[in-house]
C-alpha cells in the first residue's frame, strides 16, 4: 500500500485505511494541520467510510491524504455559510408568500427543504468548526451592530425555537403558522446569522 500525505510518502503500521488515516492525522496534528480529504486509488472517501475507517488490508492501493490549515479552513467554511444564508434570505419571503396565497404549495415546500438545509449547515459549520479548533463558540464576543446586544447562546436558542416551530407546523399541516414563522421570524434571523458567521470567521482568523 502506497500512502501519501500532501504528496509525500509516509510509513504506516499495516496496509489498511484505518492505519493510513491514523498515521496521517498524527503527522498533520504535529504540524498544526488537519486532514480534509482522503482518496483511495483516486476515489474520494466520505461519510461512514471516513468516520469508521476500515481495518481490512488493501495491499496495492494508493491512499492519498490532503491537509489544510484548520484556522483557514474553518474561517472559509464560516464565510461560505454566511454567503449561502444571505443568498437564501430572499427565498424566505417567497416561500411565505406562496404559502399565504395557497398557490404552488408543493413548490413552496420544496423550496423550504432547500432553505432548511442551509440553516442546518449554519448550525453544523459553527459547532464543528469550533470543535476542530478546540474552542468554545459561546466565548465569541458579538458586537451590538451584529447581534443587537444578544449573546451567541441566546441566538442559538432563538433559532432552535423557530426551527422547532417549523417542524411542528409541517407535522400539523398548519401552513398559516408555517408562513408566519418563515416570513416573519426566520427571514430577519437569516440576516442576523449571516452577520454572526462573517464576524466569527474574522474573529477566528485574527485570534
């Protein structure tokens, strides 16, 4: 098995993906970097295969691991999430309008699915990004012009409440309540959270 870390060959204990990743992660951490991509014979390893790496021997395979500066990686991920949320902001009003009018309900719900995926990404990138850096996101100091005097924990709580209301409305088929939550609650929160993520990205890269 040929194992490369950023195109440089490394030694591993045995011929398995688990061994290759263990060796690669250890070296990367010593250099202040993080493994961000893994390929086996040119094919990307993702999902469960990456989380629970196989210990089965793969002799003759070419395993490539690529690293990145974790601070730069997290900062860029936060900026990307902020951009996605800002782009999705206008969709909130469109979804609410469709639901209130009772027209194109199916299309509105389909659009809502994509918007909720963006919100899920917001939560994931913040939690996982700070975890990767070994930091506590609750320590992020938000200026008043970004968060209106609220702490990150308060904003997280408010967002959770609104997303739970969305789920309740969907389960109860309460389209009127769903439209109100999307249009009057989540739409303004999208602007706030875009600012929060952008500020977090700057705070991480400057610290």
